[in-house]
C-alpha cells in the first residue's frame, strides 16, 4: 500500500473529491483550506449557488462511490426550457429519454458531502489555513490563519486545487514560469433568486398554479436568451431557483455599467424579462447585495513543477461556465490523477507529466466549447433557423 504523503491546497469541490480518492488508495493526505469548515461555520460561497452536474462528473462520483448520495440531493434537468421575449416557453430535450439528462446540485451541499466522504476515508483537513508562499527547494509552505498569523510547515508532494485564483499557481509561476494566459470574457454575472412557489401570489403561477413547490417547471434548465445577453435558472431541491444574469461588464446598454442601481436594473428586467421579474420578489435586495462576478478562461503551458507540485481543476484550467463543465472537468481530472498516482506513487514527475498529457487536450476542448456555448445559449437557442435545424436532427 502506498504511503506517499500529499499536501493538497484547497478543499473545494475538486480538492475534496481528489483527497477522498487518494486516501482510499492509501495516501496520507493533508488538505489546507482557506475558508472555515462549512459544516460548522456555514458555507461561504463566492461562486455559483448551484451547478449542473453532467455525465462526465457523475462518472467520477461513481468511481468514488458517491454518485447515489449526490443524486439524492439533486434535481434532474431534462433539457433547456427556452423562454422567448413574448412569454412563450418550450423544452428542448437533451436526449430522447431520461438516460440523457443533467442534474442541478447545490454547491454547498455537494462540497459538504465530499468533505464528509474524504474525512471518512482518512483525510486530515486544516480549515482556515491559507497558502501564502511555497519554498519548492526546501519543500516547505507558508500558511496564514484567519487572523493573518503565519507559520511554515514541511510539505509532501504539493497539489493545488485552490481554484481560479490559485496561490500555489502564483508560487509555481514565480519559481519557474508556467506560460500563463488569462483571457477575460468581458461578460460578467449576478445571481438572483426565485423563491418556492408557496411564497409567491397564485396569480403569478399561471393556470397550473406552479409545479408542486416550484414556480417553474423544475426538471429543466431555464434560459431567457436575448441576443447579446441572457438569464438562466437552475432548480434547487427545496423549490427555489437560482437565476443568473449574464451581461457585458462594460459598454453600451445593457451592461452592468449601465445598470448601476436597482431602479435601472428593474426597468431593464421589465423590458427584457417581463415574465421573470415578478417571480423574483426580492429583486432589489438581491441585485443590491449580490456581487458581480467576472469570467475568464485560464490557459497554462505547464501544469506541474517536475514531481514537486501539480495544479488540478480550476487552478489549472478555469473556464467560462456556459457548458456547465468546469466542475465536471475537474472531477474527471481527479479520477485520472488518483489512478496514475496509485500506479506509480514514487514517480510523481512522470505521473504529473502523464496527467497533463492526458488531460490538457480535454481541458482545452472543453474551454473552447464553453465559449461557443455562450453564443448558442444567449442567441441561437431562440433563433427560428436553429430550431428548424434541431427539429430535423441536424443539431
Ligand atoms: P473552487 O471551487 O474555486 O475551490 C477552490 C478552493 O480552494 C476553495 O475552497 C477555496 O476556499 C480554496 N482556496 C483558495 N485559495 C486558497 C489558498 N490560498 N489556500 C488554501 N485554500 C484556498 N461547473 C460545472 O461543472 N457546472 C456548472 O453548472 C457550473 N456553473 C458555474 C457557474 C458560475 C457562475 C461559475 C463562476 C462557475 C461555474 N462552474 C460550473 C465552474 C465550477 O464552479 C468550477 O469549475 C469548480 O468550482 C472548480 O472547483 P475547484 O475545486 O477546482 O475550485
């Protein structure tokens, strides 16, 4: 049984799933996570509230023995429900039956489930510990606690699952340039919420009176495509939907720059999303208090520093969210890496090179598809030519 010691930075979605798989294979795994333990302190989000889990990610969860547990906490989405400007809607199914669907999961619930699973497998988590520097020659890292107090510790083989703004990536890049390229999308996002149907006036829910506890069809990924921008909504198990508005950050109307306050934003929704606005009773509060998130694609020439350090998940290949594949791709990474490390635990330089060789073409392809899909989602899905082609099975 392997005894290699692994020091993982970041206990988010990818870090926690990787840690669980490595621990199950006999590695001694320590995870240093910047945030407090979400199971005790409450989940501190920052990225999307819920995510689409697709077959790619689900297969990784099956390998880890966690798929059934996760699906119990997920809502099935059979296709895209497209809402046109004149208030009509129609479902474009992902496949002919329910064998081809995706799932909406809460980021917080999923992260906590993965932390529990990793801990059960023997992973040691160190919460409230932020990586601030790494000395790759001495094999030591410097960590700051939540009060900013720093300490240095010996590190095992280092793996960075610390997300798009990875501190380990910055340290590796300073030591030996990684060929980093970050391409901002120029579009940004803000999240809003449709509450469960029971909290909305019956007059808003149409003739059906809603869909059980949901204000809209629950088994769909809802899209309000409007050309250069769009809203989407994903269902949550308790009956609410998380709505995300995607819009240019700057530039002529509409952009986040031209919607500086809730009055301007409400007027814009009244014009462009008239059927959606009434379903968001706390619009003003949501719009005011939720941050505008930026979106970029990250490309690296090198994901590793010989056998001493490796990047995985968003730390290696952050993408824009329009294919709903960032987490799914990161989950797939974990399966490949855990299998390679289990085969050759002592030869990490070879394993890391092989991991990059296998995964980088996939990550690049998914990054390109995600960028293309933004155009398709915000524009083509409501285009009559697109719909006609789809009818004919050309798409
Ligand atoms: P993260 O989730 O960012 O986790 C990184 C972890 O590292 C965090 O816990 C953080 O606290 C910790 N950390 C950061 N810095 C340090 C440090 N210095 N020291 C210690 N710890 C640190 N993907 C999908 O597959 N489907 C979707 O539907 C989807 N929707 C999305 C919607 C939006 C709006 C966005 C922004 C992203 C979406 N994604 C989606 C992408 C998905 O969120 C990411 O791909 C995924 O979170 C990557 O996981 P990760 O663990 O690599 O990074």
